[in-house]
């Protein structure tokens, strides 16, 4: 069996990814920050070099998907963001080198927030990154650090654009909106409702990760996107249609981030040269799944 290690396996993405890869006959292992509740889950703080080294030595993975991260843009602890997103990734890559393990593929999850506000409707990988917050900066620093391993490991850096689905934490935007409608609340506080974002389905994302694992690409970075931005106001309208009532939207200035990125959609041109991304998912169908779960 093909042995794959997923860091952060008990997070939103990891839960879906584990289930999917098991269905594809992978032998799946993963790291968790808290107490491990499953035999194939190993407690490991990726900030701790020795713990990471022990996991790599024990599992000796054929594939690695590194998704453990501080993924909430609003996280206030800047030191934690850099320790996990940058140093944690360095620990993982160095552990592979130190143990003379060269997986067939190492996927590193970066983020579309590295682009910042480019003033363009469609963002491609040739653009010079201009991150505007600690999360984006930490991911860009991770990319630069990881590039130093390109000649030693088969690495693909993926830049996911926004995605959502059943099980995503409620402090993220789409689950927050869905939860308000599930609770039949009459009002909701949001930030800038005129921004446009990709809101891809989690199943689209894990399908792309799987195909990237098996692809011939290496030593490169690529958007994990659909190039299908949707205005937040349209999301509200979809949910009003699904729930059968209108909600009052109040704009809270505290939720309007400085340097807000007005539109964030990713070119799929490079991704389509590597894998087939013809399988698509409707946002409304995704919202229905989340509303009915």
C-alpha cells in the first residue's frame, strides 16, 4: 500500500482528505496536536523538531501532504503563526532529509493570501506576491524556505483559494453565515459584503491534492483554484433562497480588515497543465449540504 502522511489530519481539510485517500487504497497516517484518538494518528507538535523527526522515522512515508497550519487569518498571536507555518514546515522537510527519506511527492499547503491586493481580477503564479497580513507573510516565507529543498525533495507548493464544506469551523465566513440561517437568526454582522472570493468545495480541493500527489510535477508552485469568484452578497442571497427567509445584514466596521483584498480568484491555467480539473461543484449545492448537515 502507498503510505501517506497528512500533518494536521484532524483539521477540517485533514478529516475529508483522510477519508478520501483511504477510499483510494492509501495507507494513511497523520499528526495531531492534541491527544491521538485513532491508531493511525500520532500526537506531534510540528514546532518541536524532535517530535517531527520521530514521526518521520517511524512512518517513513511514500507521500506527504503538509496541511498543519494556523489557518485563521484573524489569529492575533503573530509568533504562533510564524512558528507553526514557517518553522514547522522547516522541521518537516529537514526531518525527511536527516532520515534519508525521499517521498514520491511532498505537497505543501500555502495560501492565495500571499498575493495580497494585486488590482487584478484573476491572479496567476507569475505575479509578485504582496501579502498584507501575518498569515500571508508566513506562507510566503514558507514558500521561499521550501524552495531551498527543491533539489532534494519532490515538492509541490499549492496555493489554495477559499474553500468550504461540512465540518469547517464556525469562525470562518461561510460556516458563520450558514449557522445563522440554521438558527433562524434575523440579523448577521459581517464586514465588507462587496468582496468577491472563490468559495470552492472541500471535495474539489482534496480531489486536486490527490491528483497532484500522483502527478509528474515537482519543484514548482501552483494555484489550487477554480477561477470562479462569487460576491459575498450573492452568497447571502443563495442562503436566503435555501432557508426561505431574508436576513438583515449589518456591517460591523471591526470586521472590515485594513487592506481588504477586493477580489481573489486564481488562474487555473498552470494547474490544468498538470492535472485534470474538470470535476466541479456548485456553491449552492455546497451551501445546501452545510445547511442540512
